[in-house]
C-alpha cells in the first residue's frame, strides 16, 4: 500500500508495535421490567476516570479501570465517532480491525452493534460503518487519482457449534479451514461485491432475517447465535508509469450471543441446548484469552469455530475493540461482575497490527528495507572504516 512506501522509520516502528485490545464498558439504564420489579442499580460509572464500580449488599465493592466507560448520555453517534471512526481510518490504510460486543442477553450488544436500522439516531456501529467507509473511499479517490477500491462482504452465523452462511438461500453447515499464514477462513462462503452502502445494508438485513433469535426471560429477541459480518476492502494504487500496489484489509463486526447462566434465562428444550452451545464457545473464548494473557503454552484456537475465526483479532495482527455491555440492576450482579472480569482479562492481550500488502508488494517492501539497511552500513563504513566495524 502506498501509505507504507511513504512511511518514515518512526511510522514503520509504530505500525509494527504491539498494542493492547481496547475495552469499552457500556452500561444501559434500568429497563421497565427491572423498574417494575423494584430492582435497584448496583453499578457506578466514573466516565472521567474510566472506572466501573459494582456495589455488593455486603463487603467491599469491586472496581475496574478500562479504556473508556460510557452510559446512556452517549448517543449511538457519539460511540461511533469516538471509538470506531479511528479504527475504520486504519482499515482504509490497510490494517485489519475487529469490533466485538460481549455481555449477557439484554445488556445491549445488538443495540451497540446493529441498533435500529430504520431510526437514524438509534442506528448502531455496523450501519454507520457502511456509510463512513464509502465516504472515506470517495475522499481518498479525490485526493489520489490512481486509487481504486473494491468492496465485498461476508455474513456468517455460529449456531449450536456450526457455521452457516447468512447470505446463502440454503442454510447448510460450512467448514472452517486454515490458510498458509495460520489464520482461519470459512470455506465456500458467499462474498458478494458491493458498489454502495445501501448494498451492504440490504445484505445485512437479508442475513439478519435468517439469524436465530428466541424469547428468553432476559430478552424478548435474544440472539441465540454469534454473528460475524466482515467487510473486505481491496485498494489498488496505480502510478503514472503504470506500476501498481495493492492491499486487502478486513473489518470484522461481531455480535456475540448472551453470556449468562442458563438458570437466569428460563430456557428449555432447543433454547436450553442453544444456551449450552453458546456457553461452550464463550468458555473456549475465555480459555484462549487466559492463555494469551499468561503468555505461555499452546493457545487452543481450534477448540471452537468462534475462537478460530477470532484468531487474528486476539493476539494477532488486527486492531481490536471489545465492548463489554452490562446492565445496572442488582438482579444481574453476578453476570455483570463476570462480564467485567472477562473484559479485564481481554484488555491485557497485545496485538501487533500490520499493513496487509499483497505478496508481491510485501517482497518489494522487504527488499526496500534491506537496501536501506545496507545503505546505512555503507555510510558507517565510509565514516569509521572496516577495522572499526569489525571490532563492533
């Protein structure tokens, strides 16, 4: 990608440096059901200091510090502008990025990720991303006459331990395969090309209609599956002499199913079975995070399709933001504490984001770096002589 060719040494070091997963806690207000039942809030947020405190009936409160904490004074637009826009800017420079929402059913994960598509101020991260990506593309094409973009998308669901393509008319389980670079992909998934943000919205609506939801005691429209919507952006820069450089980046938008204990949901039959599978995959996610944080031992990415597909986002080369969605009610105290503990572990994971040049451009970049290194050695040789360099 052209951006890397024009980078100075400091920028390159910054691009290759490790950065922690960013964790944002989002707490919704008490809902009408909780208010009618007489439940009191047990969560205190300090937005200025980015801390969350959970107060227990007896004993000391639990307190955590995160990258940011937000309450209902933050609009959907505020959340997007502050936390997601900078990530998309990185995606447009060739980095991979992932946003995922974690928390119990009814805590606001789907509200954060999708929101209400037909009410402008309630639209979530995904629909806002569609519009912003295309606006950045238009700006970049105005600034760089030789720059072209191609955009495609995939939308998959992880349900009862199996992967389904939400953009396919026939729902059959698909296999997860491993690339040469040790990342995983879904074999045979549809990846339609899109020309406008409305195309992406149409695909998302089409896929959402196929997604599994069921009513539980915690949420009337509880997501019974994990979903992963991926934007794939190809950028090609062509110089006046006809030489071209290309980069492909991905932006993963993940809505995880609820992380609560089964006894809370009032679920039975198929819905209870779904809950067990949801908890298995989230437990596998927790194990992967714990292993990464400890920094030693084999990381069991293969233990679940969810962890396979999130491999690049957890300790890989992607920029990652996690929303920990919580409710304030004392009734959900144990689930809230569980979500915050999970988030606290996740924020310790370090990723090493890199620009995704294609193989040819990657080789050119490596050779350019070698030439620069040899030039520096030659300068040293000219100034201090061979004897001095041999001593060193």
